[in-house]
C-alpha cells in the first residue's frame, strides 16, 4: 500500500529530538536576541561608570522620552564638592551649543532636557566637575535623545507581546524544520499570524501615537523598523504557503527564521522618524 510523502516524513523523524530541548533552545535564542537588541538599540538608555577622586559613580543617560515633559537626567553624586555641567543643542540643527550648570536635588545632580515635538531630538553632553575644577565628561560623544508621543499601554503591551511571541515561535519553527519535525506548518502559521498582528497591524498604530505617522518605511520613507518588519512578513507568508509540503517547505521556514532573526538583530528605531531642525526656524 502506498504511503503519502507527508506520512513517510512524519514516520521517519518521530522520536529523533526531544521537543522540550528544542523549546529550551528556542527560548535561549529568543532571549539572547532580545538582550542584544536592548543593549545596542539607539533608544535605550546609555549606562556607564566614571571614577572621580577614587570614587565611582554610575550614570544612566536617557535616549528616549515622552514629549509630555522635559527629560530628567539624574546622576547620583552625594559628594557636594562635585558639580555638574550640561551642554546641549537640537540634533540636526544650526544651533549653538547651550551650556548650563546642573542643579542639585538632594544627593543627585540633575539636568532637564527640554522637551521637543514628537520625533524631535536633542544632543547633550554631561560633565562632572571635581572640587579641584577638573572636568570629567561622562561620554566621549554627545548622547542623542528622541522625544515621542505617549503610547497607551493597551496598544503597546499587546504589540510587544505579539512581537516577542512571533520571534519565539519563529525560532521554534526553524528548529522544527531543521530537525525535521512534524509540527512545521502550525508553528509557521502562529509565527506569521503574531507578526502580522504585532508588526503590521499594531506596529503602525504604535507609531501613529508616538510619531504621528502610521508608516514611514518604503515607499514613503526609510524607517528601518518598518522595512525590516515588512521583509520578515513577506518571508513568513511564503514559508506558510510552502509548508503545506513538509519536505519541500522545510528550507523556506528555515529561511524565514533566519531572516526574522537577522532583521530583529538590527537595532530598533535605526533610521527612524526625526525632525530635521536645519529646515525649521529656531523657536
């Protein structure tokens, strides 16, 4: 009696790899990718430490903030003999640098970055000054902060959940294909569906709240986040279609997984929305 290709495929791979191990590997890969993106993206706070008079001070410099208020930059410096100085100007502008002393709020030296319209950016430097007037710059280059409109949690959290689920299940689908598992199609459908919901539907809504534009990728702009989401979605559509054949669809699912991981590792918000202040008058 003839046996279908799909059945032969399922029989030949049954019991080869423990699914639990594949889930553990998928979770590890996903968490590693998330950590990498969070530590390399241009919107996450820049952290570091600096030593003054044999004392070490930690700092956290914001690079993203809601435009409902000025961005508070606070450095914990209990030594009152140390002062601070901030230098700033609008990013992509012909402005001169503004220099202002940091104020002391208890044991913190504080600088408030002036809020900007959505997608407006400010470049700033922070320097601590010792009791002997020696200046210590916290960073070698200016830090740039981008202001955005607030995004409601009922939109933001489902977006994040869907995107995380998509990459987790996408990696699991790739492992299923690599180790010739029989659940290839269902994992591919879930990965594609959650990417559709999180990236193609909720993503533009998040961007509308944050930067007053639903889509700034191709063909309307060069937003890398929009473009890479569209590319990944395209590959998952093809992978879902091809996965009807467990044998021939395997390579397409692996390609979709590789593309999704590759585009995910591109830091979030690269080439994102920004105001060109060289083309707008100074207020």
